[in-house]
C-alpha cells in the first residue's frame, strides 16, 4: 500500500482565501558590464562618478523607466542590469559587487510628475525588495523621483534621458502600450530571420505534413484495434465496450437522443436497470463513438454515431442525432472513433490562410502575425471604466493593451495571475464599445470556464456557447446555442416536438416483438418527421440567435463548423492560447480584425500524439512564436498571483516545474461536489482542494509519465488552499524532481504513511 502525504494543518488548511502574492523571481540576471557598454559605443565611466555604489530600484518602475535607467547606464558607462520576473523585476545601476548596495524604496508617485521625495529604505542591503505597488492600483515612482535619486547617488543629471525616453533599440521592449500610443506602430518591421518570423507560405508548407502525421497517429491509435483486430482486442485495449444493452432512449438533449447502455451480462429484462459494472474501458465524455451489434466485424455502416455524454460505473450514455430504425434490441457494442473532423477543419483553415484569408477582414492581422507589419495601437490611451473594480495594475495594463491594440495583443502570466480574469474584462469592454467578440480556447472546459465567468460578469450580455451539448458543462447549457434557439420564438413548437418525441421513444422501447414491426416502423417514421420539424425550426432560429449575439464562445475546432461559416467579428479572443497548436488558431483568427491571446507557454504544451510531429514543431504555439516575434511590444505580463496558498506557489516557483502528467483518477461513488479528471482536464481551472494520485508503484521504481514536470506543475497549481499527494514514496522518490516535491510537501505540510491508518 502506498504511503500518503497530506497537508500541513497550519500552513495548508488556513481558513479563508490565500493572499495575493507577487510572483517569485526566477529569471537569471541580464547584466551588462561597463566594458560591454563601452564596446557598444556607450560612454566610459566618468571618474567623478562613484564606482563603488550600486542602486537597486524597486520593481514598481514602469517598463519605460527601467529602459531609461538602462539608457542612463549606457550613457554614463555604469553597469546596469535587470533581474527577476513580472512584479519582482527590478533594475540596478552601478557595478555588481560594489561596496555599497543601496536598495531604494520609493513612495508611490502621484502620476503627475511631481510627487514625494526619494528615499532609501536600507543601505548596504541585499534583501529582496517587496513589490511596492502590487494589487492596489497605486502607480510607481515618478520620473522626477528617479532623476533625484540618480543625482543624489551618482551626481548625474539624468533629466534629459528621462525626457528623451528609451533609445530606439529599446523601444520595442519599453513600449508597453502607453508608450506605443505615442505613435501607433513602433516596433518596426520584424527582420527576416528574426525568431518567430516565418512567411505564410513557409508556415503552411511546414505544418501541413505535420498535421497529416498527427492525424495518422491519432487514426492509428483509434482505429488499429478496431479495424485490424477483433472486437475483443479493441475491448481489451479499452477502446470498445462489448455486450451492452439499451435501457433508455430519452429525447431531451436539445434535439439529440440520449441512449443509455448497461452491461448485458446480468441478463435482466430490456427495461431493467443494469447494476453490473461496465468492464474497464477508456471511453469518456466527449468521445466520438459508434454503436454496432456486439457481434460482427467493424466494417459497414454503424447503427448510430454519437458523443459520449455521461459515464457511470454501470452505465454509459451516448447522445445521438438519429436513433436507428432497428437493431437496438440485440447486444450492442460501442467503439471509440478517431476524430477526423478536426483535421478537415484545420486543413480548411490553412487553405483559407494561404488564400482569401489574407485578403479579407483579417488581412492586416495576418500581416502582423507573420511579421510583415508591426503591431499598431491607438494614438492615445483608451478610456475605459473597469467593470471588475478589483483588477490589479498589471491586469489593468493588459486590458488597456488589448483595447488599444489595432491588430494583436498578448496577455502573459504564470498560473493563477488572472489571465482569464483580464480576458473577461477585455471581452466586456469590447462589447461595451459595440464590438462583436469571438471567444475561444482549445478545450471545451476552458471555453465553458469563459462562459461561466462572462455570465457572472455581465448577466445581460448576449452570449452564445456553440458546441455539442454533450460536451458542455451542465452549468453552461443555458447559454448553449441549442438552448438559446429553444428560447427563441420557435421554442414552443420545438418543445412540443420534443415532448411528443419523448413519448414516442418510450413507446418504441416497448415494441420489441416481431409482431410489433409495422407499428415500430410507423413510430419511427413519426419520430423522423418530428425531428425534421424541430430541426427546421431550430435552423431558422440559429441564424437569428448567432446574428444577435455580442459574444460567441466556442472551441478553436468548433469555429470551423458550418453554422459559424459566414460570421465575422471585431475581436477574436483566445484564452489558454499556449495550449493550442498554431494551425488550430487560424480558423478563429481569420474571422476577426484583431486578436487578443492570453496564455502561459510555461504551462502544459498542447497535446500532440505524434512524437515526430511534436519534435518537428507542431507543439510550438502561436503564442510562443508571437512572444518571440514581438515580445513586449505587443504583450503584457501579469504579475500578481491570486490562486494559490503561498506554500503551493512557492513550491511551483522554487521547483520551476511555474509540471507532470497525472493519471486519470477513476470515479467511483462520488458526490456531485467532487470532480475527477486528468491534469489536462483541470488546466486553466481551479479548485479549493486538489488530491493528486501519483498512481505509480513498482519495484523497478519507474515513474513513467510522472516525470513530465510541466504537468505536475499544472496539477499542483490548480489548488487554492489545499493540495494532497497520494503516492508510493518509495517509487516516486527515485525520480529527483518528485523526490524534491515530496520533500517539499513533507517540510511544508504533513507526511503520513498509509500504515498509520491501517493500524488505527
Ligand atoms: N485582481 C484580482 N483580485 C482578486 N482575485 C483575482 C484577481 N484576478 C484574478 N483573481 C482570482 O484568481 C484566481 C485565478 O484567476 P484566473 O483564473 O483568471 O487566472 P489565470 O491566470 O487564467 O490562471 P491559469 O493560467 O492557471 O488558468 C481566480 O480565483 C480569480 O478570481
């Protein structure tokens, strides 16, 4: 029995919300030595300037001010460097190892250029300076304060440097939007060969074969067992369930029929509920499946195709568009299919990108995303009144950046720094300006997260969630396209249709004997008519609902569906953009004038099945490429971490994991308040408490996928207050990273052996 680690009562079971914490500094210093400065044409150190002092400015300096401090260093031949990340990023002036390190603590400026006098918090101190303006909306020091400090300590008059701003070479890095507002596009055309630079043609030529590779890998994985092997072999691999019995056919999932199947082994009557558990399998909600007679090969048309809606220990429910006329009264089997639709859509998007996409609404955006033109911003800062009054400064800057952007803005931040929160504000603000927004993410869960939070932020927003109802979280069903359609003028008729269909389906289930054949046919014919009528009404209403929506939310793959074909948007927002392969983003991007991408490429990379495709670049994301291409010229970094108890966050920071895959936890009898999923399923989400099962236990001490550090980082950082690991510490501590993780939990939490519980 594995031993168990549980949380420390004092540290990890604190009541109430953990305090926002500045993201811990992890970046290596980027020091510029005086010699290098001289070599770059910078002035030599003036003998009058003290060479034994280093000023360490607080992290509250703006990016522009940091850039000017660097420029001052260059001009007067003083060493200068920046260290730390996000809110903890600070700049120093003067040589490292100077006799005196002066850590400056500046009162917040009044934003008007005057402000209080400068101050040193401590002399000769090496302690890290806490963020002075985190989370409260206070502004950083004024230029006047910085000029005075530099004058005081080095005798340098830097007022000219501050008036001139950063030198041209630093403009892109320093010009977060406020600076960019001085004149629209500032970054200059990206140089050929610059990191992240690629032509549209080259990109398409490179990525198409990788998509084929990926599709082949997925098809091979999904179909191999089904097509080449026997149904039993597919079942043994968990890709099929054999010998099932239909117990219920229920109309109601917004036009679909829910078929509930149980294990036929018990041999109870047709209408009986099976209590025999299903054999072990790998089918899960959202999977595309085929229904066939249990006996027989995998060729030929299936009885039905559908989407797994719900999985229980003893039953599986599938949402199908069409209930088959007959053949449901025999033992059945369910097979998991490869999802080829995704690839067709990706290819279609790339074809469009290579052709008319470049000439349409998104043409200028395509230019910027491929480095042919620089990102542009409005000439003056956008005026906006935050809907969410609690946004911190970095979030406000990110929203401003997104609103000011004419083509692209990137919102970057480690886990729990409020990227989605900022995205929600951006969407609300864009809607308030009368813009139409397409809000996307790679996964259904992430889109549902957006929907839920948008609904909470602005209940009046006309928002539609497009996607198969079986794939949506129950809490967002009211916002689904189908639900909206049903609420439209056609709803009464559609509801009547559904009611009749339900009654007919119930009747149908009772018509099992041979003599009922004619009646069965008649009922099915009636059902088809009703379904047709309901769909006709819905189709008319779909256009109306989508046309009237201020925000349409869907997955990146969902964008490719027919219903959205002709729609265009002012803004396309992609949340969790670092979890999407680049081709997946293009269908969405081509529908808008401007793109706002939020993500963190240090969290999980997108899932790519083919190792070769991943190695050849398919797992490199657009978000990452744009960070390389435009960097700070188009991006804002979020700096305050809100989600995690500080012990959890510190582990994440210290171990630099801001990761590992955990096995899916098998659901048993669970209350509705307990959710069980893979780590990937929780990406972008959070829970009060997370229990992670590390599953591996073997004498060889092989940890398998647990060695994927980025996934483990995601797992641990989903927890707001409490995180527990259940592990065979003998096995997992053979891996150095997991050993550090267990040691961290032991040091900061509580460690208990399963043996202790057995003895009790
Ligand atoms: N300014 C804020 N003040 C208070 N709480 C905030 C603020 N911003 C975000 N939060 C809270 O912090 C938590 C994490 O926010 P959010 O989900 O937006 O982060 P994220 O960066 O998208 O996370 P991840 O990348 O891990 O998915 C949420 O509970 C959110 O409500």
